[in-house]
């Protein structure tokens, strides 16, 4: 069992008001599974994923990763496990705009303490896997959305994590690029045995996973609570927010972006700021960003 969540609760406190977001979530994920997590906007999907990825802690409940109890580990230990065992893919790619594809992909290895030559070899290998080796010197602004997401996938898998977490990885992509990303995920799962947990709003995308679980108002269901609801209780589900899903501008910044509490930039943090990288990069002797690369990623 790679993941074991038992009775996870997560409350957020907003203006002294306690907002329960996850309510008694228990979930087992076997090694090599490919799981899709579906649910309306605001149901708690991202919140659950950031807990699975150690970017936040649950209010209560227990969590085992590969049999190891996560509770009680300090931030540094968690960051180390995260860096070596978990890869993240975000809807909005989260690439550093002034670093090339290659430098972006090497970053987790830098934080993992891998030497320069090996960093480069492994990053090139990961970029080759996602079909972008010939574009490794390109900046994110010089890549299409689908290519950016493939760079982000290369960055997520370069440490050879056991677990790949993806939060709406195709949400900002056209259907062709989305399909390429899905093909890559299937390959990572089937050929490399990587365990994947993917959030999606799209039933066609979810259908490519081997198992789908549903979350509604912070509660987990193992079959679709809407499809399987008796007719009489159908109205009990408030689907008014479901409409919003499709009105969202996929390029818009997610107000619920991952928010790491871990300020320790020595370890890889997907939310690490560019300033952090520049400092670290300078220390580690990384080349400066190419000239004329100051513009922000659009
Ligand atoms: N840091 C936070 N502080 C307070 N409330 C939060 C925080 N993060 C999330 N929430 C609340 O938790 C609920 C679930 O948010 P979450 O981001 O997990 O939803 P989601 O299912 O991922 O939605 P979407 O499909 O829109 O991404 C929302 O009501 C949100 O307002
Ligand atoms: Mg979300």
C-alpha cells in the first residue's frame, strides 16, 4: 500500500470561523494504481491533494506513505520525503519563467543534492521521455501550453518518485495537448509502474484512470453520489456550483493555489520563488538565465 489515509479531517480557520473542508476521509491507494479524484469546485480536492503531498497537515487523522507514518515528522524530514517520493503536476505548470526547460527539470535534483553532471543527464533523460529533448534550451515563454505541461511532467518525474500527484493537469490545455498528457500518464503508470493520483473535472479524462473516487462537500465516495443517488434524494445535492466549473477561465490563477508552509528552500518546493532559485542557483554555479529572458511567463 503506497498511501493510507485514515479519518482525515481538515478545518480552515477564517476570521475565527472554523470551516470544515475534509470530513472523515479514508482512502487506500495501492502501489501502481492510477486514481482519478472528481468533485465539484470547492469540494476539497486540492485540499486533499496538498495533504497527500505534505504541503499542508490535516487537522486530525493519520497518513501513511509506503507504510511510514507521516505524523510527527518535522518539516525538514517531510520535505526530504516529498522531494524523493512525490512528484507534482499543476494545472498552471508552475515553471520558473526565466529558466530553460532543462534548468526547470534539473531543479528538484539540485534540491536533492545530485551532482551537476548527473543532474543534467537525468534531466535530459526526463525531457526525452516527454518528447522535448530538442527543446531543452527553450524558455517557458517559447513553449506551447502542452509543451510547458510536458516540461512540468519531466520535472515531476526526474527524481523517479513513487507517487505522481496531478491537480487538473489538462485543465488549461486544448484537447490535443490534453490527450498527449494523458498518453504520457498512461505510459508512466503502465510501463514505469508509477502510482498516479489525478484531480480532474472531466469525465473523459477520469475514464482513463483505473479507478475514480468522488468528493462532495469534503466527503469521499467510492461511487458517484450523483449518479447513484435515489431519485428522491437527487435534489439534496446542490449542483449550483457545478456550472462554475466550466465557466472558469482555465488560465486564471487559482485562488486556492498550493500554499507551502515549508520555507526551507534547501529542499525542493514546487512553490519556490524565482528569487529563491536565483540565490540557490548562483551558489550552485548554475548558469545565469539567457539574455532577454526577463519577461514574465504569460
Ligand atoms: N488556505 C485556505 N484557507 C481557508 N479556506 C480554504 C483554504 N484553502 C481552501 N479553502 C476552502 O476549502 C474549500 C475547498 O477548497 P479546495 O481548493 O480544496 O477545492 P477544490 O475541490 O480543489 O476546488 P476547485 O475544483 O475549484 O479547484 C473551499 O471552500 C475553499 O474556500
Ligand atoms: Mg482545486
